[in-house]
């Protein structure tokens, strides 16, 4: 059966409601967070209603069932990413996943292989979300390591002309986004990964904006760590994932300390459990892990290839329609080559906040501002942009509504 | 249309013809405020004459609400005593937090009552207050110098 | 209307199911995690179905509604604890709350008032859960500060005979549990808080086992920080709270770095937002915060005083019945003075795992092991204990079932 | 009663009359293993004679499953070649992970087939494996010394 976003939409109860005096909801803010299908909402509720107990802890039937559900969710995530079951760590968000890693690089003491010193270098890019920038800035400050970054070209691509000079032999971590949440740019990983591995650095991928939208296989990408958030992947809030190679996780020092992450404890010392347990302190976000598994099952049933193809087509339509409007100034690549279905732009003299407000009055949800990528926004020479981000439940009608909304805003703010 | 309650004529007028925009060369205090959620910025200069607001000038980039609001503010507070200006400031802040339940006292707020509609749009309240918070900060700094 | 646990039980859908071949569920493991009433499950589902959007970020109606719901939840938590709205930080769990604090004590640099050095002392107790012990152990290792602890007496109380010598003038933090998750002991705070404040130390309260079970008011207790978990408070998994005095939070350095916690960002530096935003990086666990507010509303509607009175009465009954059984050896105080409704015990030669397994076969859920308080278990001279922990939905029938189960286990393992 | 499939007579017998309990004074390797979720502990000594398991002795505290399992193990592996013992070990591990779908090959596992029921109780599998993992570890260490 052909992929049909209108059929998909029926799985998402939020589309049954209306916005601002009866308008149809045109949700173009999935880059911030996605909507949830019934199966995800029910998986979480069902866990509470039927199987709720603390995992790994009780010797009773509910605890067994909860453990099965939680560990089953881990297996689902592993399969979705093409990683091993013991390579999946549940966190509360991609933000926590990336912080976990950045702390781990200074938590292990001088004999730990991840320990950074002032002799080392950390490489990021100028298009990072704050969540994949500030943790590394802080690690640099803590450890004395140097922070360096790939620049962004005027057309919104990474400038890799200085690849070998940027990823120096003393580079220990290269952390970058798979797809920019502002530009849509999908970064070319092969050359970066090859160079990083050549110098013995690990590659960390912020996959927040790729895992929801395209097939992502950690083995094929040959990366070392990957982070994404459940809530952008039609999953619940309060759940994120860190995938890491087993061979690396085994030596990765812990970040959060508490119950269930230990092998033994005295008043003065503790010995850590093996991964992934070592990295999951306390009673976990069980219902959210189960909800995330339902989300990935939902996406898998539709097919990530189908979703990708749909978004490529719809993204091309969005770019085309936007460029027909005089005054629209797109940031980021102008074609769909290595690019996702998100468009950030300015509109003449109309401030993004005002445009966003007008669109909202028409039922159209977009995001405005610097999109938590302030250095990038500054580099692009804009104060703020308006961002429309598409997902599996959007269709051409939604894009048409946006275009009409933009024309309406020009009229509204121009006429007055 | 609900939107018109936000974008009153007065607001769009101030947005298009901002008052006291352009920083004066002399001042008692200069502050720079930013709205971290959208990046809007404002620089505001204040000069005092004893307990009177002798000059307010500003520059900045931002949405119609933030620009109009600071423009209205500078018209409104200029020449007032600091105490009078405080009254206006408190009145305005209260209006912004009223969630659409107040219309604003136009004897005190004059043109600024046009901002009443903003209080129904929580995401925009910070825009409207940006200039006022900058003014508040600047006066404290200027007074500290007296 | 009188408090009736059987009526309360009707709000919790899990009690409609059965265990092991049709047995009634006798859930005595609320110390590990509590069950959830329908209103909590529905609050979370409803957020996804009706209001889901990224808070604080979008200029559209859904984002406004989501922000209202999330900030409304913060106000509910503040009111429940008697704190200010800006004093509530949402985390994923008490474990994260306590780690946030412990990291903050070394994240601020030498001019930050919280920064610990080797001249300082951290004081904990011997009855801490691993979540309130290991983060401080690690802080001691990072900062060079000394870790000291109050001992536990044979009858399961804190030994405060050396209060003034323990909380020395160089003590900067005193962190302790309000109610022991193993012993049930409720610690006397007044003298500890007075001495801590006398020397200028802050008092951190692990309230995981008190907030769900008794009225807790941070102002009355005069403490400085408090942590608890939603999932033990009839709330969702994946949400915890850190309360802190506004006057302290304002200087507390951040822990997780990323979106929404900044005032401004460049490639090399960041300036932090004020609390609580500074301490909530990334898209938050919004649905879980909303669920937690529903949980606290649920408890408030019943009345924390009522719940406390019920548990005191039922706890007394539990202690009495257990002590009637030859072979039962209770750890912790033997009366309900300053004690909650949890009982940990050994049973002659029958290992807790075997007892727990037998009870499970009767539909009775208890926990066995060291309950994440290994140093305490060792101090008490036991390998492991069996723990029965009560909550608002338990009644005398549940206690009777436990007693019968214990007698059955003695027969089962004795006869064979 | 499902519980009886867990607590087989053989298991309770071994629990009450553990075999080879009490550590021998001489050994090639000694290991100490702990189950971190319940605190159960075991110390196990192994002595090798070329490629043969010449002695296994142990001491420990734990539940009936963990105690019976190590008692059965020491009876079963004593006198076997390391390779034969490995076969038993692998067979046993597989049985434990079978979630109740296997009955166990009694030609290989002998008394240890009585542990088959444990595989239906996920929380107890670690108890059953505690001694076996200790044995595995000890043999590797003992061989390293040869
Ligand atoms: C006293 C105490 N402190 C801390 C915790 C940790 O709570 P959580 O696992 O929800 O983070 C618990 C419960 O596990 C506890 O009982
Ligand atoms: C590229 C990118 N990285 C990281 C994040 C942070 O994700 P979260 O806020 O869910 O932790 C986001 C989304 O906000 C993102 O778009």
C-alpha cells in the first residue's frame, strides 16, 4: 500500500483537535518535538496499568514483567540502530546522552583511556545544537583540552577543506550533528570518520534530527557513539538513547551514581557494574523506554525508507514553493541533495516572531528564533529565522497552508 | 480576528516609526539586554537629572512587539520623575502578567495600554518587557552613580 | 468520609489484574516504586493527545498550552512542598537530583560559593541509599574533601552522640535521608539542621521515602535542598524533583549543558540563564511533569495527613503481626515512633530470595536483597533482608496475606 | 504448583547437604564472586591436574538456588577434563537461558537438570549461574598459571 500521510495522521490523536477558533492544525514544528501515535500513548499507559514495578529489583511477577518490557525495549532500540543490545543506554534525552559522554571524558582518572588532558583536542562544528556544543566547551575547560571546529560555508555546508589539519593527531573526540536542525544539511560522515579513526579519535554523532527521518545504521556509518531523543521520534518525552560500541562502553567511566549501577559499595568506595547497567543509575524511566520501543515499532512498520522518500519529496516541494515568494531568504542548501525536510528562512523586514504569530493565528505551528544553534545563526548573519520542519504526517496541503500563511503575513504587516 | 488584539494600530505605528531610537552620545548608564529564547537585543541609554528621567535613547533589533514597546516606553517615561516612572513600570508589568484579564489604566499607561493584548500570548510577554527590564536595570545603575 | 484503602484501590487499575494463576495482587513493594492511579495515567496520555509541543520554544498555541501545563506542574510541586515556584527543578529522578547537586559542588570554579576543596568536609550517614552516598563519595574524590558519616545504632537509629564533632566547622554539606528505605527510621532533623547551619553548611534531604508518605514542608524543616522521585509518589517514571532555596539556587552552577539553560552562547563560551531554567537543559520530560502534578493533586485531594495516619496504623499492625512469628528478626525500630510503614526482616535460615519467591507464588510482591543500602546491610550484620513496604492502597488484609505467606514459606522450606 | 518446578527435591537436598563446601587449603586458583543485586557471595577454589579438574571446593552464603547450584556443579565437574567440564558448563548456561523451553540433557547435566525450572524465573537465573561463573573464572586463572 502506498504511503499516505493522511492515513498516517489518523494514528495521531492530536490532529483531531483544532487551533485558534477552529483552524485545522498544521504542525510544522517536528524538529522541536514530534507528535505521538496512539500506539505509543497506549504502550506507556499500558505499562502503568498492567506491569508497573521496579525493574531488576524485585523477586515478584510484576518485577519480572517490567524487566522483560524494559529489556525488550532495549533490544528494539538496538535492532533499530543496528547495534548490540548491550550497547544501548537509556537516558532522559539526547542532551543527557551527550553530557554523559562529555563527563565520561573527564571522570575516569588519568589511567582511563577516555581521560582528556591539555595535550588533547576536541573537534565539533559551527552548526551544532547547544546540546552538542556546550558539554564539549565545558569539558575543554575542565580538562584543558583544546576545542576546535569545522566552519560552515555560506551555502550551509561544512567546510571540510582543512579536514586533516582540523582533526589533528592529538584529537580524541570528533562530535558532530548528522543533520542540522536549522539548515537541514546532512553531513558527509565517511571522510570525517576515516580521518578521526586514522588518528585514533572517537566519533560521536548527534542523530537527533536523522534517526527520526531516515534509516540510520551505526555499523554502516562506522561511528563510535550516537545520541538521539525519543520525543522527536514519535516517542514519549523523558527518554533518550546513547549508543556506544561495546568495546568502548566497557571502559567508559560512569556519570550518574546511585542504585543498580554498582558491583559493590562500601562507605568510601564503589565498584562499577558492567555496561549498560553502569550507565543507568536509579529506577529507570521504564514506561518511557517501553513507549520509545512502541514508537520505533511504529516507524518500522511504516518503513524508514518510505518515510525518508516521503520527506525527500515533500521537502523538495517546500523548498520550491518557498523560493517562489519574493522576500523569502532561505538559509541552508537550496536543493534536497544531502538535506532533510526542514527549511529556515527570513522574510524581508518581517521579524520571525511576528511571522510565527501570524501563522499561529492560521493554525500553523512553526518555530522562530535561533533554534538553540546561536553560533550558527550569528555566522549566517541573521538575528533569527522561522523554521518549518516536516515529518511523516505532513503533506502538500500543509506546505500550501504555510505558503498561503506567509503571503497573508506579508499583506497583514505590509498593509498596516 | 484575535491577532488584531495583539497588533494594535498604535503598536504597528511605533514599530514603523520608532521614537528615540538611535543612541545618544552621553548618558549616565548604558545597558544591553537580550532575549535568550529568540536572540532579540536592545541597548538602552539613560540620563538622569536629579530624580528625573532626562533622556532615554535606544537601539536594537527585534520583533514588532519588543520594538514598539521600547519606543512607547521612551515616549512615556521621558521627563517623569523616577518615582512616577516606577509606577508606570509596575503598572505595565502587572498588565503584562494579567493573562488578558486587564485592560490597563490609560491615565497611567497612555499609549502603552495598546500592549494589553500581548498578555494573552504568553510567548510574547518577554518581548514586550525586554525594553522595560532594560530601563529598570539602567536606572538602578545610573542612580548608583549619583 | 473516612479513609478507606479499598476505595482508594479502585483508582489504581493494576489491582484489577491477578498474579500467578489467578491470585489477588498483594503489592508490598511501594518502597521500590508505587502504583499509579488512573488520573495520573490519563494526565500523561492527555498531554500527548491534546497539548504536546516543545515548551518555552514555539510561538504557537500548542507550545503555549504545553508551557502552561509544564509551568503549572512546577507550581503544583512548589505548593505541595511549601517552596517557591522558582525553587523547583525537574529532573528525571531523585538520583539525578542528588547527582546534580554533587556535581554542582565542583562545577563552579574556585570563586563559586559551593566549590569544595580538600579543606572541606561532607557529612552523610550510614543508612543512605546508594543514590545519596556514591555521588558524595565521588565528589570527595574529585574535590579532595573529606567524607564523614553518622553511624547507625543497633536499633536502627542515627547515632547523634557526636553531632558537634561530626559536623565540624569546615563541613560544607550534610546530606541525609529523611526516612530510611530499609529501616523505616525517620531521622530527627532539627538538631542536625541547627548544627549544620551554625557552621554554615547546607542540608540536603533525600526525601524519596518521606514525601510520598507524610506531609513535608521545606520551610518548616528549614533545610536547603530536597530531592524526591515521582514514581514513588504515585507519579510517572522518568521524573524527579530537586527543590532548593532560591537564595542558593541563584548561585548554583549548572550540571547538564544544552538548550534552554543559557542566556547566550558563542563557540567558546556560554552564559547561564537564571534558575530554575539553568538546571533544565533540553526539551524537558513534559508529560511526566504533568503526570507528577496529577499525582500530587491526587494525594492532596485524599490528604497527606490522612495517608500518614493510615500508614501509621497499618505499620503498627504489620510490626505487631511480624513479631508474633518465631524466626522473624526485624531490623530497624520495633515501634512506630519516628518510623514509617516499611519492615525489613530475616526469617530464620530461609534466605530472603527463597522467601520472596514463595510469597510471589501467593501473589505477594516484596523486595529482597540489600535494597541499595549495602553499607547499612553490612553494618546490621545481615546478608540481605526481605522488605515489605506499605502505601495508601494497602490494608490489614494485605498484612494478613503476608503473615500467612511467611508461615507458608516456613512450612514449605521446613517440610522438604 | 509452579513453585515446585523451581524447588525440586534435588535442589533442596543439595541446599541442606551441600557437597564440597569448605575451602581446601591448597588450590591453583581462588575466586570470589558476588551477585550485586542481592549480595550473595561465593568463594571457590579450583585445583587442576594437567587438563583435569582435580579439586573444587567452595564456601559462601546465598539462597537455596545459588547454594544448590554450586554444590551440584562441584559434584558434577570434579574429575572431568577441562574440555568435558566446558561442555557441561555451556549446556547448563544454555539451559538457564531457555526460558523454560528446554528440559536439559541428563546424560550431560545429571543432577543439574533439576535446575531447568529456574529458567522460568528470570530473577533467579543469576543465582543459579553464580557458582558456574565463579568456576569458569577460576579455571581460566588456574590455566594461566600452568
Ligand atoms: C531513600 C532513597 N533514596 C534515593 C532513591 C533513588 O530513587 P530513584 O531510583 O527514583 O532515583 C531511593 C529509591 O530507589 C530511595 O529509597
Ligand atoms: C540537533 C539536535 N541536537 C540535540 C538536541 C537536543 O535534544 P533534547 O532537547 O531532546 O535533549 C536537539 C533538539 O532539541 C537537536 O535538534
